[in-house]
């Protein structure tokens, strides 16, 4: 277990005023003018047989992935930042179709609340049905409900082989023809598929659909990211990449419409008021923004 006393003291109690937290600052770093803290880093324990790992939320995802690879396991978090940053943003990368949403990765969190207390949420077992599932609230809340200090994550087996393929075939044909692809991307012309498993199975599946191996996925447009119903996603125009089966559309254009409806926003604000009545944690951010 990681000692969170120093981290909790740095966050301070309700009288300590506004405070923000940063990981590796992948998307901009600390909020200007607000006191900033960082979560502890380091792997506390790794239990390959239980497929769980416990680490400080400040641990870089790449470091965790390297440590897990020695046990032929990995974790479903986007690479590049810290574990805490990835969880608090809550956005999966293009492997969400096969690897599931980021929230499913977090089994237990010990976080520092707005009152400056260390709170434990969830538990390191998959069958964990008692009480409120606060872990699911924390994922995607961008540090507005609590600052993650230590987390227990579900790991997953590392596939024997992993390969991207592409084809100009119809997306529906590719979707039907592949067994549990990890990712399926479509830009209106080409389909890219990430397959994982036994090398011979991957090659046979790809050959049956006339797919060519390629180095990786296409570059994702960065103008906007929306989650749309399948029919709307498939009706995209302009420069886009759709994550098939997930509904995420990466578009070159900025998205100007509201990203969530008023009821959803009111509920998110009510939860925030309950967990952080003075709005001191990451004060400039909307919840689930
Ligand atoms: C607005 C936004 C959009 C993103 N979109 C995508 C995307 O579409 N696809 C994708 O793969 N990745 C996306 N990311 C994820 C991002 O690139 C990293 O996975 C993530 O930010 C982790 O990197 P970091 O450690 O540098 O976190 P930072 O960039 O330092 O922090 C990210 C956010 O997490 C909060 N945070 C950091 N540590 C903690 C902690 N211990 N407890 C609580 N909150 C914490 C920060 O206050 C900040 O709000 C997005 C990130 C942001 C902020």
C-alpha cells in the first residue's frame, strides 16, 4: 500500500483553497494561477495470477505497461501520460472496441477528497457489488471529484501477436468477417483493423477478406471527437475517422454543438457539489467535460 499522507497534506483540507493536479501535462499541464500537486508514482505490487496491479496514480502508463509485459500482461489505458491522468480523463484510445472502456480498468481507488481525507472506493475483486461504485464516477471526472493517489487496476493478457491490416472493402463486410477485432477504423474509403491473437489465425482471417498488413492506424483528425449513433457516424462527411462498433468520430472540423444535454450537465454539477461543495478541486474544469 502506498502512503498517501504526504499527498493528502499537499492537497489540504476544505480551508486550503483551490488546488489542481497534473500528471505529465499531456494536454496542457497545470491550471495557471492555481496551486498544483502531483500524485505519488511507483508500482506497489503486481499479482499476475490475480491479473491485478496496484500503483501510484502518478505512475507513467508506459512504465506500467513495460513492467506488466514481463508477465505477458498489459493494461487498457492510453499510452503517453500517467495512470491518474488517463483514468481521470477516461478516454480510451482506438482499441476500445476490443479492450473496453477505461472505467472497466479501475477496480479500486484511494483518493484524496475535497475535505482532504483519504477515501477508498471499490475493491480489488471483479465481483464487487456492495455500496456505491464511486470508481465509475471518478473515471472521466478530470479530477473534479477527488484526486487519485493509489489505484488497483485490472490487467489483461498480452496477445501473442498484434497486427494492423487495411482494405478498401465495405466496412460492414469487414465487420462481419473478422473475429473480435481490437479496433476497426473507417475514413470513408479504407478500413483499418487491429487483430490480436495467434499469428496464424490473424493471417488467415486477414487473407480471407483480402486485407493487407500495414504499419498502424491512420492519423486521427484532431478537430473534434464525438460519440454518435452508428447510422449518424457512418453518414460522416469531410475528413474523418470513425471507430466502427464504438461510434466515436474523429473529425477535422470543430464541433460547435453542446457535447452533452442540460439534464446530464445538471446531474454532473449536483454530484460535484455533493463531493466538493466549494468547488476547490480542479476549479476551472467542467465535470465530465
Ligand atoms: C481534454 C482532454 C481530451 C483528451 N482526449 C483524448 C483522446 O481523445 N484520446 C486519447 O487517447 N487521450 C485523450 N486524452 C488523454 C490524455 O492524452 C492522457 O491519456 C491523459 O491526459 C493522461 O496524461 P497526463 O498524465 O499527462 O495527464 P494530464 O494531462 O497532466 O492531466 C489530465 C487531466 O487529468 C487530471 N489528473 C491528472 N492526474 C490526476 C490524478 N491523480 N487524480 C485526478 N485527476 C488527475 C488533470 O487535472 C487533468 O484534468 C485527453 C485528455 C484531455 C485533458
